[in-house]
C-alpha cells in the first residue's frame, strides 16, 4: 500500500504512545509497524510475538499486524489468546520461543478507551525494549516511509488456542498465562508461600481491570491457594472500567484505605495496565518503589532461583539511593541508568546486574527483560514466607540497618510544553552557578544534567534529567516525562537520607519539606507552569 509519513512517530520512554484517535487514522499504525519491520533484524524463518494489555483498539491492531507480518516474511507469529499478553509475559515468550522480537501493544498505566491512549512498543530478541539505536532507526524510517506491506486475509479468531495459516505464515494462538505462571513457579518457593497461606496469611491483589487479572488469579488463587476473591478487578476491560490503571496511592486509593484500616490483610498489591508495575502495601505500611527495590535486593537470597547469584543492582537515576546502600553492604556493584527499562537490558544480558528497579513502581530481574509487577509481588511473598515477618517489621529492620531514604515524586501533568521546556532550559543555564548556593538550610554540592555511558556498548545518552545534589546527601531531580500523550508532564523527584541514628518513622511530607521548598526556589515551578501544587504525589 502506498503511504506518506506521519509526523511525530518518535518512540518515547516506552514505545510510541498516542491517543487512540491518532492511531485510528488510516495508515498510522501500519506506517509505524512497517517501519519496525523495515529496520529490525529478523534472520531466517523469524518468529514474531504479538500481544497487548487488552485495551480498546488492541484487537484491531493485532489483526493488521498479523497480515503485515505475513507480507513481511515472518515464518511464525505467536499471539496471546484474546490478543492478551502482559508486558513481562511477552518478554518471557520472546525469550522462551527464540523469537526475533515482539510487538507489545500498550500504553501501560495511561487510561484506555476510544478517547484515551494506545501504544506500540517493539521488543528485541532478548525480550527487552528496543534500545535507543533501534528506536532511533525506527523513527528515521517513519520519516521516509512510502509503502507498507500486507496480504489479503480474513481476520484470525484470536479467542481460540490453536494454529492457523495466514498466507504462508503460521499463526499460533497461545495461552497467555501458562508459560509465565510456570516461570514464576520455577523462580520462587511456592511451597513456603502455600504454607503461610494455609496458616492464615491473607492478601488483596488489585488488577485494576487490566491485564494482570488472569495471571494473578491463576498464580495467587490457583497455584498458591489464596482464597477466591483475593484478586479484585480481575477481568481485563477495554477501558479499565474508566480508571487509570496506575498502581499508586492516588489511583489505587481503595486498596490503600483497606491496608491502612482495621482488619487489613497482611499484604496489599496492585499492578498496572500492562502488568509491569507493582504497588506494595503491608498492613499499615506503604513501601515506596525505591525502598522495595532495596528491600528485595537485600533479601533476594530467600528465593531459590537467586541464591548465591546476585551480581549487581541497577536503578534508574531518579530512583532513591536506598538500593546503593544494599549493594555496598553486599559487596556488589550498583548501577545508575537513565529512566526507562531499555537501559537495563545490556547490564542484564552481560550478567552485570541481577535485579533492577525504578521509582515509578517498576522492579524486575534477569528472568525477563522487562519490569514485572507480579514477579515483585511474588518475591515479596517469598521473602515474607521464609523470614516469617510482616511487611512493616521488615521495613523497620531494613531502615534500622541501612538508614531511610525518604522519597516522593511530584508530577505536574498536562502543563504547556513551552513552559516546561523553558523551565528546563532555565535550569540548564543555572547549573554552573548552583554549587555553593543556599536554599533554606540546604547547600547545593553539585548540579548537573545526567548523562549515561552504557558500560557494555559505550553508547552515550545525554540530557536524562537535571540533578541538584545537596551537601549531606539529599537531592532534587527534574525531568520531563516521555510517556504522556497531551502537553508536558514535569516530574520532580525528592529525596532525603536519614541515617540509622535519625528519625526513621516520620511523615514523608515533613521530611521532604526543605527539598520541596528548594525545588520551587531553584526551578520557579509556579512561574513557568502556572501551578502551585502537583497533580499527583507518589
Ligand atoms: C515513566 C516512568 C519510567 C517508566 C516508564 C514506562 O516514564 O517514569 O520510570 O520506565 O514510564 O513505564 P516517563 O518518561 O513518563 O517518566 V510503563 O509501566 O508506562 O511501561
Ligand atoms: Co506498565
């Protein structure tokens, strides 16, 4: 089919994300998918994995992609039944069946529905998001594309597991849950978890009407013996029931209130639209994602598959330094990467890091090449079962040993792009003059624009966020989001370290007051954005 380029088909932090209406323009998705097929390595008799989080428009794009894959010479396509594959399950399927790559259809935690968001991401043969070299080539191709390839064929029945032929290509509709659930059973001590469940340990898992429902029901209720009803909002809906499937204290407020109230279960957890994020709340105790990474790393020996093989811990730059302290104590290297899971791929492939995490509720390991929501929940369960400890007691013991990194992220959403760009530009101009300046009691030690050199392939990613590091170890980081679909989102990351001798059980807002004030004074958030308070605090 002849075509002309669309502007703006540039993959962001995690693939191409746009409004559904944008994707519904004739040729829009086709141009992008063809650009992927034109630039990625396929080799002989290639297999492509195809699946998404089940949001509105998922099935339409899957049918298009099947015909296009046939026309582009793929030998086989593996599709999750119903068009469903969580992001970590897709990563596992790519690896297990030695596919050359996969298309993951998702806009993650963004809302779904005819007026909401859609997304397409390409993952490479290691199961992970395409690195910047590949996404750059895809983008370049979208700007010169003049045709896309398809064949004439009927829609495939996505709901029946089995094999059909489309053109010369083999299409296998696979059970989206089974392979993933088996992998989880290989990694963790299910017997130990079953034992605490039998002796009365309870949990609630909120699937937020998104992709993890079937996975959580099979694993938690089916294989681990949690009571029926442990998984709530467990049926994937095309519009996620009208909610943001974003597992944080705002969008999973019901879960938070349950966990803070009388009669809370032992563990509360949730995942996002595509199943790669996690929220962990113990009875009366929310665990920040940064702390979760540190606590999981410190206790990873409890899980059979990780015994004696922790080689390193990686975190994204805005994630708190809590994990670094664990790495130091365990004598393994700590890595600091830019935001986005694609930057962990090389470290995991090279065996340099075993566990990785982001402050945005993403945690994962070398079992796949994506962050993995249910994996994190199961590792928590495994640790709690082996150590016979509550979430709250585990957190307190952790802080008593390592100190506590009080942490929050303030998001200013849907602000005007000009204001956001001007704020970042003004910060850049200020950087050199900042060291030594005082903001209240805080003195700037260093200030820079974060640049990352990949230790494996030497590639450099510059301008990954502005860091203001204060004397004494507290910090403010500024970044613009790369996943939004409307206007700009400013993220302000705030961190204050308190040593074991300090106040380890204070209120986070109070502990970050000085950093919040300094952020406003340094960046002029109100002046540039017209906002005096963040929209979301996580
Ligand atoms: C956000 C998070 C980042 C995460 C990305 C994709 O990106 O900050 O940590 O990797 O989303 O997560 P940004 O550019 O908006 O800050 V997901 O669950 O959307 O695949
Ligand atoms: Co996600």
